[in-house]
């Protein structure tokens, strides 16, 4: 009887194997077809953005409508919303389970992006509550001419057409704004004033385009005057009509904060837990900061706290005239240092250092990095610095002393954001276009630690400055959660910056306005930093002698702009197979 059963089983076994292999082959084929459909829907999304939001298309690196501004009209918003909803239905028809793990990540990226855009349009009242949104074309025009993605004259011609349309956008605000938050109205009034005072700087922006053509020069001066008059009118409108009824909420509330945590960052716990984590982390970092401050100068700490020690720090610094060259030379030193240690891939993308114009002061940090547009084939990244002779030598020595420049470079250039951005050139589009603060900000903070570990910092102040930077980010993360879930008020947040870091009213307000405009971003950065540290610790322990630092960093950064949850899963597959191959190779030897 047993022989008969065995014979029957062996007789049927090949057909079972053939059936399994056929099923696997069919599944893989379906997965590839569904993956191709997903890629088509990404292209459809980009085409939709190009049609209805040309300013954002430019920021993504799609330049077909670079001469147009985004219409801030409800009809345009409604058309965009309907298009996104139709695309969402198409995406939902994809059988996600047939996709491989990497394509599932890309499916989730597109799905959550569409879902979030629908939510924001339907729930966040962007046109009615954000006076600063109507000033964004000024930034778009400036950075178009700053970026080297196409022939200068082509870029300048498109930017000039946009510049001429700015008054129309400012007039649209008068039809749309109702009850924005008071802090956003005040911020927009201040921004408008800054633009009015420095509007002539746009002449420098377009100088090479205007050239010596007297007709074009007269036309530009007329355009400049029209833009200035529209700005004056907008500022007066905000002051006289909008400010008195600005009683909207700048915080997004518990539900929406939780929605962003889960939908955007794939952080699957509630905001209250995020608050506890952020507060505990800030308190720990602040204790460490106080210890470092006492090591540097106990007398100054006793007298003026952390702020006094920070202000006390001096070091070699360049003159104003030599500032850009000095920073450039320090970047070259950093490249040589990290090239020796081989812990990150050397960035190949072009990189420029530029002065920040006065009309963007208070909108962006004193020194900041802007990557190339994500979909540009050949792009240039820039490091912007705020420096003007009128600020005097004390400003340069305070902001751009050599110990602080080292920290800026490690976070923003190498091994920081510029290095990370260099990995985005050869990956699928959807992994480039969706901002992910957990990996972007998380990597920036981790880069500071990595630089310290590799012996890059050269001064006795480095440990204190590193702790100062990390603690400031921890405070932003804590106040991000606390403010947006209404655990702390705007004024209480301002008080934190003044009390803990000795910031003045202007800087403290600037910090809180940034937090109000970027819900969950600062918390996600700290979350990402913690996850990267834990991930490295895990693989060092598991892989032991086979662990390679540069390989680990490349694995993380080559995933693109995806949530840390997906990075962890994808690394698990990549590194498991690689470790197995390394062990087998060693055994063969």
C-alpha cells in the first residue's frame, strides 16, 4: 500500500512543481504589469501638477510651464482636486499585493501623497487662511534664476513673465482671504515690507537678461514699479482689512497631527506618545548641553546660561569680503577628510555658495542648503549665506566663526544634505519628489554625529556646539508636537526659546512661526535621527566583522525620500542577502 501511495505521489510531483512555477511566473508577470501602471500614474500625477500648479512643477524640475504662476482661484483648486480624486481611483485599482517590496513602497508613496493633497485641499482652507501663500511667487522667480537647470536666457525670459504676473496673484488674495491666524498675517505684513524695501534687488537678479537694451530696461522698470505698487496695496490690505479679523488657528489639532504622522511619515503611534517622546528627548539633550556649557566656561554659564557660553565662543573667522572663499576652502578640507575615511560616497553634483538677498531675510535661516530640483537631469545645489557689510564685523565673527562653519558644513554639505541629495539622481521619480523629513532631517542630524566620530571637528568648542545644535532641534520637535496638538500656546513656545537659548523676541517668533507652518516636520526629523542610530547599532551587532560603514550609509541614502519604516524593511532584505553572500565567500576561501 505504501509503495502505491509513494508511486502516486512521485507520479504527480512534477505537475505540482510545474503548477507552482507557473503560478509564480504569472504572479511575477502581473506584478510587473501593475508596476508599469504605477509608473504611468506617477507620470499622470506630474502632468496634473504641471497643468494646475506650475510653480510646484518648477520646484519638482518640470519646466514646460515655467512662465506661468499658479492661479490662487477656487475654480483652479477645484479642478485640481477633481483630477487628483480621479487619479486616486486609478491607483486604488492596482493590486498592491502583486508588487514586489520596492514597488509597494512606491505605491504607498503615491497613494499617501494623493490622499494628503485631497485632505489638505478639503480640510486646511489654504486659499482663505494663508496670506504668505500669495508671496511665494517672489521666491520661485528668484530661485529659478539662481538654479542652473537650463540656458540662462530661457530661464530669465520665463521668470520675467512670471514676475509680471505677480500683481494678479496679490489681487487674488483680496478675494480669498477671510480669517487667517494672526501670526501668519503679521508674518506676511513683515515679509511684504521687506520686499517693498528691497524690491530693487530684483534688478540685480535680472541684470544679465536686461543687458544694455534700453527698451527692455524701461519695460522692466515699469514692471518693477507695478510689482511694488501691488505689494504696497497688499500690505495695506493685510494691515487694514485682514489683521483685525485674523482669529484663525495656526495649530492643526490632535486629529490632523495624528493623520500626518501616520499618512506622511508612517509613524504608527498617537500624538500624545509623540509628545512624551519629544519632551523626554529634549530634557535629556538639554541636561547634556548644560554639562557641555559648564566644561567650556563655568563662570559664563553661571552668569548667562547656555546663551552666554554660545555667545562667548570665538575662533578664526573670515572678513566679509573673503567669506565665500573661506567657506569654500573649508568645504574642500571636509571633502578631503571624509574621502580619507571612506564613510560616505563623494558627491558629484555641482555646488555653489551664494549670498542671500535681503528680501529673503527672515524667510530662510542665516545659512541654508537648497538642493537641485529633483527631476532635473543636470542640476546645481546651493548653499546660501546671509552676509552684508552693513551687519559689521561682529556679525561675521559671531555667525561664521570657524567652529560654527565646521558644523554648518557637516550638516548641510558633507556628509550631510548635499551628500544625501547626490544619491537621488538615479532612482525612480516618486522616490525623489515627495519630501520626507524623517530621512532628510534625520540624516542631517546624524551627519553631525558622524563628523564628530570621524574626527572632523578641530576646536575645543565642537562638543558644545554639537550638543547645542542637537538640543535646539530637540526643542523644535517638542514644540512642534506641543503647539499643534494645543498643549502649548504660541507665546509659551516663544518663551521656551527665550528662556532655554536666550533668543531675542524676533528670533523666538521666527522659530515658532516656522513650527506653525510645518506641522510634524521637526518631530519627524528627530524620529528619523533616532531610527538611523538604532538601525546602525542593530547592523553593527548582527553583522559584526562584516559591517561596512560606507555600505550602510549608501544603503540608507539610495532608498530615496521614503519613510523610515520603508527604509528599515528594504534594508532588511538587501542586507540579509548580502550578509549571506559575504559569509559564503569567506567559507569558500
